[in-house]
C-alpha cells in the first residue's frame, strides 16, 4: 500500500506533464490521506493541475466518509472493483511526488519507517484514478452540488523484489513516456500499461519514527537514521 508521500520539488512539473496551468505548490514532507493534494488530469485542450482529496469517494456513495477506506486501489483488480471501475475507465490521473514512506513490520518491535525515492526521476508520477461526488439529499452537508468533492486514489502493485522486505506492495510508478497514455488512453491501453509496468530504480533509507505523526512536516523527516 501507500499511506504517506512527500513532494517538495516542483520546478520541472510544467514541462514534465505539459501543463496548461501553474499553481504555487508548497513543499510538503508528510502528505497523509484525507488531504487535498496536487494531481495531474487531462482536459480537452491539454493537461492541468487539479486539487483532489486523497481517498476516493465513488459518485454513487451515500456517505463521503467511504473515502477514508479507499486511498489505494490494487492495479490487478481496479478495472473490476465496483468502487473503482468507473473512475478507472473514464477518470485517470497522475500524482506527482518525490518519494513515499512505507513501514516495515518488525518482530517484537515497532514498525520501522522507510523513505523511498527514484534514482532516475527526482519528481515522478504514480498512477491514480479520480471521481466527483456531490450531495444528493443531505441538505445540511458542507458540500453541495455547486461545490462537489473531487477525490482520488493511488494505484498499487506487487513490490519490486528488492523492496519486498519492507512491504509486499508499492505504488504503481509510471515512466514519463507513459504519462499521456495513462491520462488520455482508453481502458485497454491503461490495462496494458499496468501489465507491462516496470518500477524505476529505487533507493530507500530508514527514517525517524517522527514521520508517524501527521503533525510533523519538515525536511528533517527525510534524514537517514539507524534503524
């Protein structure tokens, strides 16, 4: 799975994703589910940055809190699962990041957090899907049809062999040459990308358990520590 990530260097974002718009995005070293995050979506005349809530709320949901359980979608089943299949068919996105955190279960001790980044792409993109949800009958809800909730989920895959000791799953990291196909290709092209996906070369290092708290959000969270 992927439950935390970090994004701090957006200097290449405009050219990397061929964006129509630009936003002043602050560095964020501890991005957690439930947050509004920067994603890349396809528009009729190109790609743009969109701010989406991390935790997908399907359009048919009665209660938006379902998004708390839908932060990740398994790439092997995303095309069939009722919560994800419509978004996968019609609403795919890219989630830019510099890396992510994962926790290693240790026998008889606390879980050890690791920071994981690409050796090839300082800023890379994970495959995502997104959805639009609006209140139907809950007249007292904070969001109404005039201000719908835009949300997303990250796709995951089986971990690369050298990463499996940390966790059996990892995000589905795309190659830059596949970005546009993921955003604008049809369902079959997206499935082909999933089937042929090869993770980039990754580096990983153990970090402080301070990252466990969402209240901590500073560059020092990425410093290597002895496990």
